[in-house]
C-alpha cells in the first residue's frame, strides 16, 4: 500500500524567525496512528500543516496521496464559528463542497451522534462545555469521512478525565473507518496511549530524535495504562525527548 | 441599598448643580440674557416644547437617514475592499484623508454643490460623511477578524472566494459592524447639528437652527433649553443603541 502522505527532506524557514523545521523526513502509512511529540517551538504544528497541505515547504518535497476533502484537521481550540449552531458548523465542510443542505445536515446529525453529541445540534458553540465543543470539532472533521485526520494538540485545553475519555473515543471512531491519524502533542502518556508509532522531534528547528513503536491492540484494552508496554513506550519517548533537547542546548 | 445610592448619585449631583446655579443667579443679579437661572430655562423649555420637539425630530430624522445611507455605502465599499487587497491599499490613504478633514471645513463646499436648492440634502450629505468612516473601518477590520484556524479550514475544504466572504468573513464582522453603527449613529447626530449650523438661517429647522435663532435674538434661556433637548436626545439614542448592540451580540454569540 502506498503511503497516505510523506515529507521528504523538508525544511521550513519563516521570515524573521529563521528555520522552524527540518530537515525532516516522515512517512504516514494508510490507517496508522502517528504521534508527533516534541518540546514547544520544535515545529510539530508546522509539520502537521505541511502534511495537511495547508502550507508549502521552503525546501524538500511533500507527497500527498489524498485528494481535496479527504484531509481533516482538528485544532487545539474547537475553532467553531460562534454564529452558527453546532449542526451548521459540522455540516459546513460538506456544504462548502457543494453537498445539498438537507443531506449535509443529515450527515452532520449522524456525525454528532457518533461523537456522543446527539440532540445538541441546535446549540451554539458558546452553550457547549469545552469537552463538548471539542467533540463537535471532531464531528466536523469526521463528517467528510477523511482518509487523513490531523489533530493539533486537540485536548491540550481540557481536564485530565475529559482528555482520557476523548482519547478512547477517538480510537473507537478510528476503528470504524481507519483513517490515517497524525496528532501533535507534548504529552508523553497521551502519545503512548493513542499512537501506534511515536515520532519524537528535537528542540527547534525540529529534526527527528527517534521513533518508538507501541505494539499493542488498538483501540486500547481497559487498563492499558498499567501494561508494561505502555510504561516502556512512555519511558523511551521521555528518554528521546531529553536527548533531543540536550543535543541543541 | 448600594444600587439605589448608585442610581441616585447622578440625579443628586444634577440637582445640587442646578441649585447652585439658581442661587448664584439670584444672589449676583446677573442679567438673564447673559446667564438665565435654570428656572427660566425650564419655563422656556416648557413653553417652547411644541417647537423644540419637532425640531429635535428634524435633526434626529436627518441623522437616521444619514446613518442608513452611510451604512449602505460603507458596507458595500468595505466588501469590495475586503475582496481585493489592492483596492484596499488604493482606498486607504484617501479614506483617512477625508476622515481627518473636519466636517465644518467641508460643509461650505457641500452646501454649494447640493445645498443651494435643497439645504436638507446638504445636511444629510454632511451627516453621511461623518457617519461613514467608523462603519467603514469597523467593517474592514471585522472582515479580517475571522479566526485564522477557521480560515485554514476554509482553505482545506477548498472554499471559493464568495463562500469565504459570505460564510466566514461577513458573519465574523458582525460585532465590528454593530460597534461601527453605534459610533456612526452618534457621529451622524453631531454631523447633522454641525451641518445645520453651517447651512445657517432657516433652510433646515432642526435643533441647531433653534439654537442659532435664539442666539440671534439674545434669548439665552431658549438656547440652553434647546441644548438640553439635544443632550437628552443624544443620551437616549446612545442608550438605545447600546441595548440594541447588546441584544445583537447575544444573538450572534447565541448566549
């Protein structure tokens, strides 16, 4: 199977800030869940935007086997339009692509139900809790049935209980359609829990410090956080993070 | 208890000031054409009410018509400018040059162009001129205020330029537009009054004309009564718009 997206020796320079990322090579296979972990400012969000096709690389090549409308992004904030109902927000990607309104709304209601938000479609984002707004954002990302799903520190603003529940929910939703997922986090445990492969970046400009595979079933079985493989993966990632930070410091 | 005190404080201050004014007039015996006591002003206001209220309505209706015209023009131009960054660069310097030119200075020119046969049109045009800019620049700012991540989502889903304006930038600009309308309405009243002064005698019989007319006749009590009506009208319009803006924001945010 050909990869869903790949970065080949990419570098990104920002004007006035110098290099933000790279050189970096990274391949995302179909259906795998990859976590990008690294210290603040290492360019992991930049790498995500490159993979999503939202930003060009200064040097190097970006390959994307997914077409327009097959990529979805969930940002750190829910990023819902406050003037629209939750259902209208979720239906937006479909309506922008020309899906007739009734069908878009029906599929939005279905997507909201899948993330556990059945019946709140008419609420405005301001009326939703942080966790619910994040779920609505997830529903908007899933409504187009993407082959590549990008999550940019999606749970960073939520409390521990909510983020654990959402992590399990994302894994269950993944098991239904098996899109490739790339998610950015600086939480080591979250990365070890959710990803089949964890890519650790060095301090900025980010290069690859190392990679850790987590060989365990997905979605995770109950009590997975007590498994040795989870603890070992988290330890390995922490070690790589520390080494990656020292390399430049 | 505290809230009652808070609400009463301004009224008490006004009463105290009025009492001091009244007492000062009576004690010093200053002539009424120079400074009439508040009791005389109140009498003038009461007896002139049948003139002052229609005059106030004249000024207010001019301001409202000007506000509607200014809002339409500002919104249309802001949308054009929002669609084309080049056009915005072209318009900006001209817009700010017009904005910083005082309306009194432009008034004689406008009066020549449109005011000879229709002085009321000249007054409306001048009020439009001052009400235009806060609405225009508010809307232009608002059109650029959308969440950058939402803009990225529109990129991601391949939104057309028109979809981006209608479904993202315009709705995102609504709070800025409402703020602009509020400021613009206040300025439209000021513009209408200034324009009436500039138009001078008799063409447009609003509150400013009442002030001018009374001044010419040295009826200082009538002048102050007209000023008070003007101030009350301004405060009422501002309070009304503030409420309208609050309600609009609650509707926009859904809370």
